[in-house]
């Protein structure tokens, strides 16, 4: 794995010293229905600048819907989302300049090579070609994709696809990264590479929000965590505050309950 510490990757565009006291992300009363289903119910959430924030919940809890509304991918029925004090839906271009997004399940332009995809992402952000070329090379090297730069994304493994999508989200050095399940289907080597890059990014002043089902990963990586279930925030704060003296997995189960209860299947005993 490349040495993350020696990576000449630029600091995030928004300095944490700017707009002191303004949250990296603030959600106020976010609500979304799909027919009769209330997917997100008046969600309030504040993510501090410079934090590594884990957003966790069981399947169907509303994580992806909430993050989609927070990043301008899905319009809320009610409520507001602000990135660095900028309303995502009133000033979408200004807000989106400040963030990079890795959305779960979004199809990439996979008939481009890895280098072409990252370059396209940079040019789409209005960056000059020289800067895009340098940063693309840096990101591909650090993420271990330099040898696959000329390979079509369609031929990438699951881990390589996650890494090239992350590179595309980081090319413009945003001040906020919103990552929906960035480690899903990723092998341990790729996961370690991604963790290293994200740790370096937060150390340089950036803010990361990631959703994950892996409590051990969140407990080890994150400084803050929010627990969501049935579209409602059950707990939020620093990892220590939310754990409340337990390991995060035990606390999570205590908050959301066991799926299906604790019944045993007597017929399954051998």
C-alpha cells in the first residue's frame, strides 16, 4: 500500500478555521414518505467540522434516504439540509461544491477507464486540466490503482470500483465527504487503503460521514456516531458518549432491539 502520510494530496477546500462554529452538516426536520411508508421522520442531526462521523442503523432504517436528501440526490418532503451553513436545496451548486459523495448503488460510467473517470469528475467540477491530471495520478497511486489506470471500470473488482468512486468524490478536495457503505464488498487490503486515505483526509481538516453496518469498523475509525432506526435518530454524540460504557455493537442492539427476538429453532439442533 502506498504511504498515505507522504501523499501530496491537497487539504480540503474549506478550511476548518473558516465559519468557526458552523457544522459541517446540519439536518433539520428531514422527512420523507414513500406512499404510506414513513422512511425518515423529522430527522435532526448535526455533524461537527473535522469529525469522522459514523451513521449506523439496521437495514431499512432510513440511512440511505437521509444521506440522499442531505446531499441533494433526493428532495425531502419537509425539512432542510445545510453543508457548511449553505442550504442544499436553496443553493444547490454552492453546497455541492463543498462536498464529495459516494452514493451506494449508483452506476458509474464504467465504459471509461479508471483514469478517464477520475479526470471526468475533476473537469465536471470546473478544475483545470493540469490540476486534474496531477491529482488523478496522486489518487490512483495512493489507492493502488495506478496499474489499472487504463483498464475499463467495467472490468474492475468490487474493491477497485469502490476506490475509483472514492477518487472521483475526492478529486476537487471537498471539505465534506459523504460515503454510503464505502466498505461493502471490499476486501481487507482495499479496506485498509481506503481507511488510510480517509484518516489522512480528516487529519488535514476534512469531515467524513459514512454509513456502515460494521460496528467494529465504526468504533475503531469514527470520532462521532449517530444511530438511526425507523427513520428516527435514537442517539448521537461522540463514540464514547453513545457507547455509554459498552462496546458499540452491544449499545446498538440495546437501542434498536434484536431482529426477530431471541427465539431458538429447536428443530435446528443436531
